């Protein structure tokens, strides 16, 4: 562990803020941009095809670039062929699908007035991450014309933040059954829409200040939100159920010395009915000698704290939990990436300053047929993106193990060998 080079899987021509993997197709969807400023930096959603080209080596191909005009996508969630994208104070809904060549060319022609980037751009990052070099960071419209495989259609938009100064949606989630769309923003409100009708179901003030993160558990029974106001709350509908306190058994932690940064529900491997909640706490104030950050594991039904562990002195910027609940991913403001074991909260993988600047999002490969195929001979595979425009793959190789029968035979041979040695040294031993 420590400082080492991770090859770039892909490099976009704009800062990347979010990344997700479509469970059905295994396609990677990442987005970002320069916003409304007239700097020449585009705003787009990129659709990537991910390939495992060697035992532990990946490459990515740009399938399609969807222009989002003057609005950068800061966060997104994926449903069944649907993207919910946070753009300024709105949540834009896009429907995407893979097409045959003729169908996609018709779609591209129809959309030509909307997007210069929509088209047939194709780009591959070669071995050793050569796709991360400057030559790969050009405008996709200048790349080789090839078969378009993705069509994208805008079909709805909701106002997700009404901050009068600078409206910004900070987080978006679909419920597991895709019946709800949830957003949080800088105005402190959580808004819940029925999906796909987009009829507003709840709109309530969850925090004083920005909503940093939210997640909803299976069955839509519990909603958890964290804000910049030092509060982590659980909700039943729009009614406050309880507020959590991660350091109630840690008297050395002063009140309001830390604030919650992220929350995420996770399954428990081999325990079908069990559920965990993970939260990350970061120092409220910067100090010359940075204090550690913490990660806490909670029972996902009683919301009692189970385990809290330090996770380094670098300020955590993003959190991800794998589909199986086995691994937790952390990114930092200094560009480092780490993978932890969810059961013990022990660090399993760490690359210091893998990115040149803040890690903005992480995504594990899903536990679907396509996800397991792409994972190959790796115990875990996680994507990271950052403001440095780079996308990287981080893998944990399967740990080798011996069959129990082989271990028993080896132990038996050791015993026999020890007896023979003693007989040689002490002839009358047996």
C-alpha cells in the first residue's frame, strides 16, 4: 500500500464529478463539465464500454457523448434505462438505450441540433492507460466516426433546489424498487417524487444548511440524511424518527468537532435479512495537524452504532458500498483512494494521491452477470473519478487459499517428519 501509479482507464475533456455502472449492461456512465462559464469546457454525459482485456487489466471505449449544453452534471442516479442527473438546481431525467446501427444513426441525426457531441465518437484507452494522455483528451466530435450504439432522450425535469442565492442539487437517489426519486440540495430540503409520474410526494426541511447526502433502505422504510449542520437523521416518510450520535461512547470527541459527510446502506454478506448503515465523519475545522476521519457501522434497523474506526488523516470526499456489502470505498480531497472490509472496517487497499485532486465519486462493479464477468479474477473492482478529468480502476485480487484437506495432509507430514527427526537424534525416543 502507499504511493503507486494507477493507470488511467479513461480521460474526459472536462472535469468529472460523478460515475455509475448500469447493472443491466455493465456500461459505465460518467459526467461533468465546466458549467455555464464561457471557458470552452464542455458539459456532457459520457457512456463507456468497459472491457477486461487481461487478467487484471481494463480498457474503456467511448460509445456516446450526450451534450448537456450549459449545465454540468454534478451527481446522477441510474434506474432501469433512466438517468436522473443533478444539474444546477434541477434534476433532469434522461432515458437511454442501446441501439442497432441504423436506429442509432437516425437518433443521432434527430438530435444533431441539440448536441455536437452526440454522435459516433469512439475512443479506447490502451494498455498502461495511454488513454489518459493529452492526445486522448480532445473533443469527441473530432474522433473517428464509428457505429453509434446509444440513444439518449430527455423526458422530464423537476426543480430539486430553490436556494435563492445559488441553487444546487447535491445528491440524487432512486429507491431500490424504482418507485421513488429522492433529491437533496443546498436549501436543506429533501424532496421525494413518485416515479415515473414525477408527482411530488414529500418536500420537507431536513437540515439547517446543505444536505450533504441521503440514502433510502430496502422497502422504502427508512430514509437517512446527513447535513452540514452536524446532524444525521432517520425519517419515516417526512416525519423525523430519530437523530444519530456516532460518538456517544467516545468522550474524547468534542461536540461539533466533526460533521457527517456521507451515508450509505449496505447488505450483509450471507445474512439475507441483515442491513447495515455506514456513515463517514470528517473534522469540521481544518487544523495544522489534521485529526483523523472516522467511519461508523450501524445496525440498519435499530440504528445502534456497532463499530467505529479511524480512516486516515486525509479528509474524505466520497463514499461507496459494494452491492454485496463486503467492501467500502473511500475517496479523499487529496486524490487518494481506499477500499475497506465492511465487516471489520480494516483497510484492504490504498493508493495515496492516485488522482491529482479531489476524488468526486466512486462506483463498484455491480454483482450482476455482466459485473461479475468484468470483475474477472478480482475480489473487488471499483471505479473512481476526480476533478482532474481522469477515470481509474482499482482492483483487489482474489486472495489465494488452500483446501482444508491439503492443510491437514501438510500438518500430518510435519508431525511424521518431527517424529522421524527425534528418532534420529534420540534413538531410544520411541
